C-alpha cells in the first residue's frame, strides 16, 4: 500500500491525528490521543472494510 495516512478528528475535543492504514487494520480500538474518546466499534469496522477494499484494488 502506498504511503497514505488516515486523518481522524475527535468529535469531543477537535484534536486531529493521523494513523497508517496498516496500523488501523491491527487495532481493536482507536482512541483520541488528546482526550481518550474512542472511535465507535461500528465506525472502526467500516474503516477497516474501506482499507481492505483499497488494498484489493491496488493489487488488481
């Protein structure tokens, strides 16, 4: 996968942070480094599906 960072903005404290797609696929929980607010499980699941889709498109 090319060098892509996924940028997330916390809805509680407006802190913006970046994660590499490879790291996201390995994580069970993503939380804001500023305040600890977790990304909802369902949103993390959809984010992982989108990353997997991107990876598949790159290989075909």
